[in-house]
C-alpha cells in the first residue's frame, strides 16, 4: 500500500495557508502590538503626569491659603497658628 505523503503534505500546506501566518506578517503584527502597547503606556504616563501636576498645584494652593490664614491669625493673636504642637508644652503646665 502506498503511503499518502502527498496528501499529508498538501493538508499541511493548506492548513498553514488558511490558519498560519507567514513569518513577516507575524512579525509586523507583533510590532503593531508593541507600538499600540507603547502608545497606551505613553498616554497613561502623560495622564498620570498631568494628574500629579494638578494635585501638586492643589497642594501648593492649599499651603498658600493656610499660610495666609496663619499670617492673619498671627496679626490677630500675635503668633502663628500651627495647630496642636504650636505652643510650648512647658509654659502651659
């Protein structure tokens, strides 16, 4: 009985043609995925940087407001208000 090598070879070629990707195509697809991943990473990085700068700006604004309030209180009471630790513990016993 003759071995069906030709049929097996034909099936391998047909399946590769239908489902398999040529090496160059697979490489370009991989490159495309890498480019997309990099673009997504850059976009997220830019968004995080922007968010960080906004939070820093808010913190600076809050510090500036607190400093202005402290100066006002200092004018009224003669000293800066630093919260609980502002006064000397020994002098208040």
